[in-house]
C-alpha cells in the first residue's frame, strides 16, 4: 500500500494576488484542495516544509492527509507552481481522494544497471526517449517508479512499454507500445557493420 504522509495546513480566509503575496511574505505557501464534488478549500502551508517535501521527490504520486485545524483531508498533489527564477514554490493544487478511487498519474521511469549492462560496458549508449509514463492506478497503490533492467538488452535493441510488467491493478493510460529507450551500438562497431554490408553488396553485384 502507498504510504500516506501527514501534512499540516491553515485555512486561508482571503483570496487574490495581494493576499497570496502576503502569505508568502509570512513564510506560507498558498494552496487549494478541490474535487469529489465539494467546494474548493483554500489553505496555506509552511514554506520550509512544503519546499522540502517537493524536492524530496515523488511529490505528485504521494498521498497526503492534510490536517486543517483538526479536520483531515486525504489528497494527492495535482500541480504546483515554482518561481521561474528561484525555483521555489508559489502555489500547490491538491485533489481530494475518495475511498476506492483510481487516478491517472505520471510516474518516473528508472533504468537499472545501465553502468554494468554488458552492452553498455562494450561501448553502447543508452538513449532515453521518455523519463515518465502515465498510469491508471488505485489511489492506495501508486507505484513510485517503473523500473527497466537495461542489462538484458543488446546493441540495436529498443525497449518498449510492452516489455514492462506492471503491478497488479495498474494499467497504461493512453499509450500505444511507445519506445522508452534504445541501445545504440558504438560508432566503431556501426562503421564495421556498414563496411561489411557494403562489401557483401559489392560481392553480390560482381556475382
């Protein structure tokens, strides 16, 4: 089961850009909780705490119990805004999560053994096409990442979605058999193969 983290918040009574700026000056980050057919709830979060949580990773796939002055709301982050210059949080959107809900989430792809894989050790290059994939997953069983073992692939191989086994209850969201990565042969090997092909073609022409 996905771990649920606790997060404290304060109710936000004033709205608008001026009120949001005032909250930020006071060391708070404005946020909103919405969804599940209920009215949106404006809140503020401790600036230091939410910054640490965001940069710890997996923020958009983590469930939270947000405690607003004793009332708890189970949510998942849906979006957050960062200052374009300082990369510090300006606002966070949370979606309410009801019991038994399934969600569409973007999950990172982790490529394992890319340093020790035989093809890589022989000079091949791992070309990553996508760093994240969209999944449909139960809210209480969201994978932290999809793992791909590069060690089993050779020169010229492409790694597709169809080669990945997903956890029970999790499905791809709107993907075809997309390519996640390719294993490109070393330049020298590609040149040698090209020379061999050219020589074979020349021999065939002579025959």
